[in-house]
C-alpha cells in the first residue's frame, strides 16, 4: 500500500482522469474519490492516469483524491469458489444480496471467499519435502466429487518447514511454511492472482479427446475437444445462450465457469434456479456444485464487464492447474468487445474498424490463448484443460463484422447460428453448411475406439446428404420437387430425416435435452438402417412418397425423447416396425 | 457530493443540445443543472462531463434562445431525482415530470434517483406467471410472462397502438386478482396517439391506476432521454415498495434513440453503426433491464416497449440492439396488415424467451409447448411452399404440400386474425390450433407427443378440458 495520492481532473462516464500519479503502474488498482470506488489504471501519460472505474461515477467531483493500492486487479483462489456467483471483479453477489439489498449499491465490497468458514484440510506433504509452484500441499474435499487441491502458488519453491496437520482451518490461517534459503513463505489455502496474466503451465499439449456435450449436432458434426476453442455467433434469439446453458449442464467437464458478460439478469436467475435442481449425469451431484458463475449483466458497470472475462478465465486456470478439465462459456464476447470500445471511445483513442480499438484482435487472441490442454506445473505428470466457448453477437446478424471475424481467426470450431432455422423453431439453429470443426480427425479416433466402428463413415455420409440436399434445393426452387428423379427425391427425404430426427434437439424436453455418446451412435445406426431399407425399396420401384408415408417416420423423429430406461425396448420396437413396414411394401 | 448550489454565467460554447460552462469549480459528474435563459425561462440540464474548471452540460429543453452572455447556469449539487408517493396513481406529467393535469406537485414519500441501481442478479426471481392477453398470436405462440420485457417491433402506420391498448385491456393472470398499475411513457409520439391511449385507459378505468409521462412530438427532443427513466423509477417504486404488478408501456424507443444520437453528434463522439453511439447497447440495457421480479417481493414490472423499425428493417440498430436485450419480440408485418389481418403479427421472427417456464400443465395446458412447436414448423413449411408456388405454380405440388398451403391460409385468417375486442382464453387458442393442425396428415405432427395427439386431435374425439 502506498499512500501517494492523485487528484481527479476529469470525469466522463466510467472514465476518470487524475494527475499527480507519477510512479503508478499500468493496470494498478486505485480508489477513486471520496467514496473510494474501485478503479484500474488503463493508460499513463506523464503523471496523468486514465482510470476505468468499476462502479457508477455519478457525483464524483474533480479535485477529489485517487489513492494507489500498488496491486493489480486480482482474484482470490481457494476453497469456496464452487457454486458461487460473482460480479465481474469477483464481488460475491449472494453475500452482497444478503448483507445489503436487492439492488447493488456503490461501495458494496466483501471478500470473495468466506473468511469464517472452516474447511477440512488433509495434508499431502511432510516437513522437509522439496516443493515448487503447482505441487499439492493438501486437499479440501469441496463436494463429493471435487477435491480442491491446495497448491504451492506459482513462483514459490523450497522445502516444507511446517505443514498443518489434518483438521479444519479457515482460508486465512497458515497451513504451510516453505523455506528457501533465508526466505520463508507463509501459505494459506488461498492464492491471489492478477487476472490479466495467464497462470503458468509446464507445457502446452494438443487436445485429443472430445468434450462430449450431449448435443447431437455438436458431438457428431462439429465436435469440440477438451482444451479446444469454439465460437458461437448468431443474431439475437438464435440460441447462443441456450446452447451455452446446455453445454454448462451436460458437457463432460469437471468444472464449469459461466461468464454472463453484459447479458440479461433473468438468464442468470434462470441458471441459479435451475442448476441446483439438475444432476450431473456422470456423478449424480447437483450441477451447481461444479460451477462458478460470473454475472456482470448489461446494466451493471461497463468496466467491470470488461474485467469479467479475465476474472472467469483466471478461475478456470486455477482449477485446470489442479488437473481438472474445465469448460468456460463466455456469453457474450461481443459485449466484452463493446465494453473495450466504450472505454476506448471515452479515451478518444484512434478508433479501428467500426469504432473498436485497434487492439481488439490481439485482446481476443490473448483470451482464447489461455484455453488448451496442458501439462500442469508441479512435479507430477498431470494434465488439465480449459475449453473455451465464446458467444458472439454480431449486429444485424452480419458475420462480416470485426468481433466475429477476429474470433474466427483464432478458434477451431465454428457453430454458425441461423435466424431462418430459429424462425421455424429448428433448434439448435446451427447451420450445418456454414459451421465447421477442425477437430474432426482427433475426435473420430476416440469415437471409433470407444463407441463404434462406423462413426466416421456415418458422419461423412450425413454431411454428404446435407450438402446434396442443399444443391437439390436450388433446383427445386426453379422447377419444383415433382420433376426430380426418384433417387434425388429420396436424398431429399433422407436429409430431411437427418434434420428432423437427429439434428433437431429440444433443449427443454426432459430426455431430448441430453443424448449420451452411446445413444447418439445407436440413433445414427437406426437412421442408416432405415436408409438402407429405403434404398432397397427404391430398387423395387417403390416411390419416395410411399416411404415418406410410413408411420415409422414419426417414431424415428421421437427417438431423442425416449426416456433412458425405455431406450432398449423402444428402439427394438422401432427396428421391428421398420422391417415390418418395409416388408409390407414388398421389400 | 452535497456541494451547495453554485451559479455561473460563463457559458463559453453552445453546440446542438450541449453547452460548455467555463471557470467552474467542484462540479459533480451527472449533477442536475438549472439554466436560466435571457428571457428568464428556466430549463433543466445535466452534467455529461466535468473537468477541473469546465463542465459539459446537456440541456433537456434544447438550446434555442440560449446565449453565452446573460444565460446563467445553476449547479444543484444533486443527481436527478423524482418525487414519489402512493398518491401518484392517476396522475399525468410531461416528459420531465411536471404535472400536466392541473394537480399540484407530488408530495414525496420518497425522492428517487432516476437512473436507479442494477438489480442484483442473485436477487432476481425467474418470472413464470403467464399472462393471458387474449390474443392467440401472443398467448399461443409467444406467451408473455409477468416480469418480462417484450417489445413490439412495428413500422410506421401499423396498428401497434391498437395492439398495446388491447393487451393493456385484456391482460390478466389466471386465478389471481391483484393490485395492478400501468405506467405509460410517451417519447415523441403525436398528440393524436397520446389522446388515443388516454381515451382507452379512461374507458376501461385503467386511468385511475395509471401514471403517464408524456413527451410529445413537439416537446423538446432531449427530454426524451429522461422520460423513460422517470417512468421506470415510478414503476420500481410501485412494484417493489407498493407490491403492485406494473405494466410499463414505453413508446416510441426509436425517438429515444434519435435523441441519444443527437447528443453523441454534438459531442463529436466516434459514432457506431449508422451514427448511433457505440454505448447505445449499454444505455438501452439501462432501460430494459429495469423489469422483472425480485425474490420475496410481491410486485413485478412487465415492460411493453414499442419501437418503429425505420424502413421496416429489423437489422436497424434500434430493433437490433433491443432484440439483444429484451426477452423476445412481437413483430408486426406490413404484408399481413395489407391483407387486412389484425393483429398483423408475423409470428416467425417473434419470440418469447420466458414462455417455456410459463406454459404447460398446471399453467396453461399440457400440450401447449408441443402445439406451439408444431405450429411454428408447419407455418414455416407453408410459407416456404407458398414462395415456391409463386415461382413454379401449384401443379408441381404433392398432396401434403397442398395441405400445408391450406393450413397456412387458415392459420393467418383464423388463428392470427381476431377482433380488437375479442378476448380468447388459452384453451380457446389451443383448440383453434388443433382444429387447424388437423388439416395436416397425422404423420406430419412429429413434434407433438403421441399422448397429446390421442387426447386433443379432433379426429380422436375432442377433449374439452
Ligand atoms: N435447443 C433449443 N431447444 C429449444 N428451444 C431453443 C433452443 N435453442 C434456442 N431455443 C429458443 O430460442 C430462444 C432464444 O435463444 P437464446 O436466448 O439462446 O438466444 P441468443 O442467441 O442467446 O439471443 P441473444 O443474443 O439475444 O441473447 C430461447 O428462449 C428458446 O425459446
Ligand atoms: Mg443470449
């Protein structure tokens, strides 16, 4: 803490200029004005600092003081993060609600982690052990499935001089001392880390395994990996948030970090009401227990919105460092970019494309660069991963705008949402012609080895049929469907069946909402059985119209909504019905 | 801040709605300002930027007749507040909360900052009580829920006012008889439009439970910046202090955004899309997010903002940014209007994001979600075939295609279309839907659970619940 103070000389919206701050550092946290609002230095020129203020600035008067803290914007990392909800600068919204009021007033500041709560600490090292950053000192069982590793903070190494015995401790109590020469480090269960710097890793590895999301079109056609990056752009109402919620619910990650960045308050309320009632399909635990929510809604201070993605990714890195697979959703990265633009506009910086600052592209790249599968720090050989899924909200739904374009240069998976699909309530409204995944090959290997040998072939054939459909549709637009040869009509019908029976998936249906990898494969197999029979029928001069009228069509369309415990009987029933109905046609 | 008020006559510059006052000291950001014109007339302003010895002020009454010589500016040391009390129901004000109804000033129980504070997301309760508006295109397809913000995207000359008035007349939550109130904010609408709403509110008795803030077409444009905030501050007071269910109608947001643009231009800010300021999303969110429910509180705020899409273009920044903030939208169509269909709601681009939690068994009816889904898919299919027919004629169509065409025609004329005073129940709406869906072969009803087909399809002996 330095006592040196500056003086406010200008206030415009969330941006404050102060002079007399020679010696202050970039990104240093300062306390602004009489109410000591939290702010961060974002530019320095001579002794004048530009400060973005994380709270409403109404009433601030030039002449008031700015106090330096000597610290950068940092988060507290330790037991108590899971299941919590924070604003963009890690203020705990639940406690603020309990202690203050339903509306967030200025100056409401509380520690991010409970200082009173006692945690059961189980030591994993002994006195005299040599440790370095990333090594596990002990564990706290934070939920039945998540053991929270208490690690040596990055940058510290030496011999264990003292380690607390098994017992309960608060996060402020010293649980270990590490000695290195004549330097002694007292360690608690909490680390602080500056959000704008990535936490170190030993080595970056290539992603290998799919992140199974239970969303058929994603897992089958446009898969993402553990450690991969994906962008999901689309106009308003096309389903970005629902897809992100679906992933937060069902993706087979250990930890979920969800950042509501400049979006709706009610969507956060939705997560808070729904997630505690849902069970993790893998562990049976309430889904909320593996989740950290950052909620800086559109009407909350814009500078804190800018910070929220960094707060989120730093928390994600911390759990990755324990060796977990973390999935992070940012909804929406466009609002983050707009926060940058808004602040930059107030600074009267030279604007780049569409008023965004020239550094937009590099900020986006730096953020996604913090994703990945890695060998974590410490003496073990453990790996961890962060998968990042960013929503993008292009103005007018036009993908040529700067945020979408800059994001596409970085991410490996692109789920393009389409308003036409959303209008006809085909959800997820992921356009299968525009979307892509660059992880197809790695992921294909996993499916073939773990789920079924035909997966790669099925996937390829599906894509092919959908592409053919698109070409044929162009012809139909000119001449109508009736003049097409029977083979082409059948292609159209097959593609339609894929769309309606496989790709469409209703998020709010209790069973359709999630399809595990095994069921996805069995559904595909069923469809291809159907197609094989249909091909044979055509050879017997049966028309597509006749096939289309088979009652089994509706049963195929409902495969996704069959309850888990009835899958075997129902699917067997469909198979029998299918065979019988084709037989009746003479196949 | 609490500085005593200070007066200066050092206006050095006037640009559009903005003035620069020099040689000042200790001016707070966002402070309220009173400007005294050479004629003695007083106008209201607010500090947009403050520097050590200079303040930049937006003048709500406009800068006409303002000079740099005599004009004096008094800084109040306060941020903008509105006096509120339970007695405010039934009152009519202008766009800056001066009474227009001959009544005296409001005797405040409370003075409230008009910018409000953000609701803690943790304090919000997810809205679930569906509102029956009696309008099928809304109730059946895009159910409105108490605490939702659902704008009407309209175009010049389309009957959005009739629709808003009909919703106000008919809206009810089944099985609940509770305190309601209407807060109405006009921004730049005509006298005629304002008179229409007044007449309608009066005829139904809603006027006694309404608070009106009227900034009309010939009122100062910059005042529009504060009109919706006055309305929403009033609504928050009524909802969360007085336990009322408040319906807020804001019209027309496009005029509001014009005023924002005017200020941004006068300040020579870097413009965003089509000249609107880059912070318009944040600014609009500061309005639209002031809706919802709070856990443990009885009242609610439901917002029904109206905006006209310039050139009927839904990608224009005003509807676009609105759609990105609100919980869906009701979109009016010129085509349907030309066909004589009222309400001319094009359901395809419409959405109600909160519908899911408000419908279904125990709320509206068990088959609602499936029927809604099926209607969407069938209508979209029908429209696609219709467009095809425009090119190739009807000859090349299959029987099923023809059935879709018939469905689509009747969907528009029997389901969407209804009388201005026709109030349909949820059940009636869904029954009409089944009637129309029965035009299609049953094998096409893929999105409806077989249980519901068996129970509600007219071919299976109509169930009347
Ligand atoms: N998989 C799905 N199943 C069922 N409905 C869906 C699905 N995806 C989206 N929807 C519907 O679409 C609506 C809009 O989706 P969502 O809120 O995710 O849009 P968005 O792209 O995030 O929009 P915005 O940019 O405005 O936030 C949802 O409220 C829901 O009704
Ligand atoms: Mg969204």
